[in-house]
């Protein structure tokens, strides 16, 4: 069996813990029953021996498989990872979603994407990454009574993502400690209005509105201060013609939306200006979780 999940970019400026989208950079896991348990990792994380012995995927998979089947079974897992780890592109959400989906498939139980998404909420309490990881496209999501409620927008081919991936990781939990413990009424209203405007811009495909709509007062500046070069990345992206430029998740990656016709020029300028960072042009992913036999 093969299960694959796309990378995601969340928050998207003011949409703290509620907005996210999927990009076409996938982690894939192939697995089958075996006499002996084994794990092989190719791509991102292949040189990290700790991942084989302390693997979040295996832990979640085993929990769900034993609950679903009431038995133990050895599997051979081969991971093909493209999503950079601890860079704000949803690597942990991809692991969580793929583990839950894989366990159900291995148990011979087909469940809906919505059910998988709600299971994922147990491991990741914020829905902004797990929702596009499962559903694909652009998503606005909220949690009520331990369930994710979301709306999806299919993203067209004529826009692309240009991601700038620094050579420094950012830990999500540590990044949250940098944030204020409270916000003023003024800033709360600012983010609320700009989040609503961002959602409207996405659903109406009013991409020119996003530069204004994606302004944020909740989290970006506090997190970007730990890697000040990110302020220059955002400035350079806008000067080069990006439609929006926001911190991806908690960082360190910066997400930029551009028109297809501008993607090569903008990515080239960013790569020249930031030679120590990795710059990629990515399509948006509208499929989300994919399960193949």
C-alpha cells in the first residue's frame, strides 16, 4: 500500500491556527506485512538515526492498528520524504495524517477523510495544517466539540507557490513561547477583519487583495525576530511582485504566492539575494491525502 500527504503552509498571515493550504511537495510511505518489523527512510531525515528508533509515524500507526484489529502485526515501512523537517511546512501533520490513514488501510477499514481529520486532531490540536494535509487546496478551519469544521477552496493552476527555506529550523512549541500572552482589542479586531478579508479574497480569487489582507499583528513579527533575514525575504518578495508573502506556519520557511508567469523571475531574484536559502517553485495541491493500492 502507498499513502502520501502534501506539505502545507498555515496561518497565512492573520489566520492564526485557522487558515492553511497544501502545496505539491509530498511525503510518501509504502508498507506491507512482513515477518520482521523494519523502517527505511529516504530523502528528508534519512541521515537521522533517531527517526528509526523514535518514529512518530510508527507510534501512531501501532496505536490505531492495534485498536482497530485487536492484534499485533509486523510491517515493513519505506518512507520517501520530501517535506523539510521543522521548517513550517507541515512535516509533523503529514506524519500524523499518513499514520492514521495507513493504519486504517492496513486493518482493511476504509474511512472518510473527515474521520481521519478528526482523529488527527487528537495529536495536533490546531486544524490549520492537518486540514489541508487531508483535504488539499485552501482551507479555513475551526474546532468545535473536538471536531474540525472546514471549508475548502480549489486553487487554480495559474498561481504558484514560491517557498524560501532557510538553513535554520524553528521548533513550533518553542516558537509559541515567543508570542504575547494577551492581545489588545484593537489588534484582535485587526486580525479578525484581515482574516475574513483573506478568506474572501481566496474564495473570490481576488489575488491582488491578498497583500493587504494578509497583514498580521498576532505572531509573525515575534517569530521572525529570531531569524531577522526573514524581514528581508518578505520585503524582497513584495518588491519582486509577489501577491502575498507570509511566514509559513511558525517558520522558518517563507511562503509566497505568485502568478505562474512571474514564478521563475521572482524565484530567481530571491535565490540570488539569499544564496544560503533553498528557493522552490511549487504547484498547489488540491488532492490532499492520497491512498493507493
